[in-house]
């Protein structure tokens, strides 16, 4: 491993399962000192055990709560003396057609996905500014900025909103030594995706991706670690699409040209 993040303290929100769990593993492999927050404390403490970390490096956090985000940032400073990296991965994607969605549904998705981006940044950036160095990385999505799907109006709106927030935050923090970027995952094979879905359904998803497979949490984590490192020092205000080419085909039913004849 390259240990590109050696000596850096990273706060990861939404790190207990799925993509977040993969990000946690890669941050450690790259040498970061890690603090994890997640609303799922059972999975969070299990993550600490699996990674061989102290249970005190996890805190139950509702990302939409400014107080919870500040408590997580304060934990990083009290534990490691500073905060260098924020990875905001927490998000929800409940499905509801616009005709059927309630205002409560809309507000809940907005609170977690979009308000969470704002309040977590507010909690962590002042600590980075004090050191003159920082990295903020958001998990966005191809859904919203590039493609859409029935029933995901609220989710798509929040992810498009996060991309707008990334640009403004990057501009405002450009002279403070802090970069702000995001990763846009395509279809990633997580516990959540596999739950309740048939093998045939998963295979149909794979066929729509030019590279012929779903992404893995590690694929996303690799992009996150790059953006959190000095290798990306001159990159800010943008996102990296990690989707195996999913958004490339003009025809949604991608067909491998090798099978044309």
C-alpha cells in the first residue's frame, strides 16, 4: 500500500455498511487515523471490531443533525489532535413515485442527503482551515446529475444538489488549502442492492454496463482515497464518475459489438 494518507485524520460519516465499509477499509490501508460515524450503531461497532479499531473511534451520528456532526468532529480532535479529511457518504434512497410521495418523504430524504452535506461541512471545515489543509469528499451518484429513474425524484434532486454544493464550497475554500470533490457511483454491489433481488435481476443490471460487472465498494473507495490525498492537490469542485461505463451507451440496452456478427 502507498500510505498516501499517513498522518492524516479522517472522519467518515456513513461508514458502517456497504460503500462506507469499503471506504473505511481503504482509508486505513492508506494510513489514515479514522473516526467513523453512522446512524446504525450495531453495524458501526461491528465495523470497529472487524478493523481492529477501538470502539471509541465510532460514534452514533444522524448526519442531518448539526450537533451530531459537531460531536463527531470534536471526537476526531480529542482523539487525534486534528481533523484533515471529511468523507460524507451517508445517504438514503427510498422509492416513491411523485404522485404517491408525501411531503414527509421528501423532507426526510432532503434532510439526510442534502442537509447532511451542509451541516457536516460546517462542522469539519473550520478545523481544517485552522491547519491550512483539508479534503472534503462527498458520495454523490450518477442518479440525478446524469441519469434518473422512476420513484427517485427526491434522491435524484439531492444528488444533483450535492454536486452544486461541491462547486460552491470548492470556490469558497480554494484559498484555504481545502479541496472539495465528489464521487458519483453507478450500480454498486452492496448488501442493500442484493437484498431481496434475484440473481436474474442482478445479471440484467450487469448486462447494461459496458465493463460487464457491477462495481464494488472498493472501486468507490479507491476514488475517495485518491481525492483525499495529495495526488489530487490541484483538483477541486468536481466529481469522478465510477460506473464501469454505465452512462456511456446511447442505447440503454448496451450490446457488446463483438456479438454483432
